[in-house]
C-alpha cells in the first residue's frame, strides 16, 4: 500500500470517529470500566482454601 492510500484510509477512519460520538466515548469509557471492575475483583481478600486428603486405597 502506498503512503497516500494509508493516509487516506486513516483520515477516513478519524472522520468517522468524529461523527460517531458513541464510538469515541466507548473507546475511552469501556476500558476504564473494565479496569475498575478488575481492580474491584482483585482487591478481595484471599484466604487459604480448605484441603482434605481421603485415603481410598484398599491395599
């Protein structure tokens, strides 16, 4: 692809983002929401799981 064609495609995409405000908002809002949710989930207290051993060997 030539540089002129790449710049034309880039310009067309940027114009589309400028026209569609919802897409532009989602580009920035969605990652922030996901990071917030992941931070909330990872902040939870972790406790050691209860582990048991069962001897079912008949020999």
